[in-house]
């Protein structure tokens, strides 16, 4: 089923369509320039050159060296490679502790939990009611046993933005105090194309990217790995991606990622301003039509994500009713919409469970309009009246 002209897609944080420009860039690498990048003949070298060209594009957007970019299958693999690649080695210098926030994506939570099976202790850093980490609380969690820290840059459910630069600065001070090395990773999957992402300014050691969040194909991503940092590969084999990820490269998708991230960066300021206008308009309409609704997103977070609840109504019937009206939205994380459990992100910021179960996430893009926002608000009012009869 394809989108109809009157359908409204406001689930950009879940995934995005591959743009026509990106698809056109990819197509030759399916049927014409199809060589295996590991070959020596010209057809293969063209594929290899295309990969390196895409690597350059990614590195320019995040201000890294080209050699510091590893292509992966997406954000989940990038997160797993970052965490397991460093922590699955034998525990040295008694450093066996990992710190993550309570609002991480499950692609960090679950691999971090797995590390406890081989001797690691997992420490969770709490957030406040705005979904933000308190710097003093974070500082007090770091000790001489801390080996790895992963803090999500932009949260996928509520859009909260962490002060990554400040958190890294605290980590470096603690490193000097203890005379140890602590790796700092951030999941920046939702941040690319919405806010500036500069790895030198942030000071991070590792950073995860996922293509399908900014109009590249699903199944391709990247991991920034700071120079001279060794990771234990998750996949062994032919030694592709500088021994970090074996397996014949997905050339068309890598080409698509390179083109898409280039476009996303070019449009970043326009994207921010446009989606922020839509979000603020939606908040005004909620306050006007449904004054009892509760906003979970912070006003200084990502511009394109709005998470809210309507008290006494669960999210699932609202989403189904919205779908009947041609509106596609989500409830909490896109990866857990089949679950009846409340969002762990909302629970972490002290939202009551019955309110969390009613959460709705709208995430906007450049193709959404103010007229669509008005239609969504009107539809929500109609649905509310129907469900409370």
C-alpha cells in the first residue's frame, strides 16, 4: 500500500522515504557499476571509489577524518559495535563498569545488559522531568572502574537533547584524576540533519548514525571511531572496512547514505525552522482544543518531535482512529509499538504509568504543512469526543 495524496505521515522519527535524488544516485550501483569493491579490475575499483566518496561525505558533515568512518547496517549495529567492540575484550585495570542513561534506545540498553554476563557492572544515569541528565549526578557516577559511557544525543521518543560536550568534558577530567581511559559514545541517530553534529567539538570517541532517519535506505548506517582506537569486530571474515566489519559492502546503500547525509546537512537550518514552527503550532492547538493534554517533549529539544498524552485515554485507540483519518503517527518508540508496556523513557522522567500508556508521538518533516497540523488537531478533538462518550 502506497501513500495517498491525502495521507499525512508524521512518523519521521521512525523512518523516512528514500528521496528521489538519493535513489537516482544509487540505481547505477545495482545494475551497471556492480563490481565487488575488493576486486582489482576497473569495475570493482569504481565500486570501491564510490564507497570512499560516500565516506568523505559523511566525515565532512560530522567534521571527522574520512578514515574514522565505518559503514554498518544501521544504528543498532553501530551501537553494538561501539559497546561490544570495546567491552568484550578482557577486563583490564579493574575497569568493569559501564554508564548509560535511563532513556537510551534499546539498541544500547540490551547490549549493555549483555555485558553484565561477562563481568561488567551497569550503572544507569537518571534524567530529570525534562529528560535531561544532571551534570553533578553524572559526575558522581564516574569512578576509577568506569570503562565505557554511552549517552544518547537526541532522544527518539521525546526529542530531549543532552549536553554531550559538557558530559565529555567531565569524563576527561575524571580520566586525568584516575589515570584511566574511558570511552565516550553517543547515539546520534536522531540528531543528524536536525542539529549540528561535530565530533571534534563534542569530543566523543564514538558516534552512531542511521541512514533511514534522513532519507537514505534502511539497512545502512555508520559509526565514527576516533583515530587509533581499536574495536573488536562483531563480524570476522574478509576484513572489509579496515578490519572493523567483514562482509562485502552494500555499495548502493552506502552511496545513498553519502548523498542523503549531504542533502540533510544542506537543508538542516531550513528543516529546524520549519519543523519547529509545526511543533509550536501543534502545541498551541492542543492547548486550545485539548487543554488537559500533557506535553512530554521539552521546548528546547529536537524541533521535529512532539510527544504528548491525553489523560484517561490509551495511545493505541487514538493511533488506530488517526489511521482511519489518514494520519500516521506512533506511540513512544517505533521499535516497541507492539508492546503494551509504558515507554521506559517516559517512566524515567517520572511520568505516571497510566499517562505514559496514552502517549502519542508526532514527528514532522519538510513535507508536512501547517494545514496538516490543523487537520491533525481537529482529528484529535473528534477522536477524543468519540472515545469519551
